[in-house]
C-alpha cells in the first residue's frame, strides 16, 4: 500500500510541476501571440506558430531543469530530438484547431482567436504530457531515481522474524 501511495504522490508532484511550467509556457505563448498580432500584419496562424515555437523553447528548459531534473540525463540528443518531434505534433494540434476556427468557421476576432488558441493549447497539452513523460523524459530505475531526487530511500518491507512458541 505504501508503494502505491508513494507512486501517487510522485505523480501528483510531477503533474503539479508540469502544470507550473506549462502554465508559464501558456502565458509566454499567449503573450508572444498577441504581441506578434499587435505589432505585425502576419496572419493569425503564422503568429500563433511563432508563439508556439517560443513557448516550446521556454518549456524545454523548464521541463529538463525543473520538472524532470531527476530523470535519465543520458542521451540528450535523443531526448531533444523526441522533445522536438512531439512538440511539433503538439504544434500541429494546437494550430490546426486555430486554423479550423479561423479559416473553416471564419472566427477571426481577437477574442475568438485567443479562445481557440487557448483551446488548442489545452488539447495539445494532454498529448504533450503523455508523450513527454512516456518517451522523452524517461523515468530512471526506482533506486537511481530515489538517490537522484535526494529523498531518503525506503527500505524494502521485511517481515518480522517468527518467534517459536513452545
């Protein structure tokens, strides 16, 4: 029971850290999106793609050095390649929804663009969370993860020695 509880606590902590970095990334994404729309004549989806790329770079730093700092650090080239691949898929999901709203339904006011950008970020975030934790920032074997996290290691449960009654 203790292992399940410990695993649940780790997952809750991971989701909270992912959410903190992701939340800051959403602010970066929406901020850059609105800045680019305000200072340029770029079409809405191009402005969104620029904002998404900036947010991807911001998020990588946050995920690697805070959320998943205790994860396997070997193979950084592989990690970055997979991160960029899954981020690109998330970019397509996020901006595909914005494209559909803008050019498919004609919803192109600043408010509508921000609403559909936000919805796209949300849908893409679900995909990114699953893919990053499953493929990019892989968990280390249990013993190494405990040592790397700095938390005290739990001793395996050993039953009390049997006492012989005569």
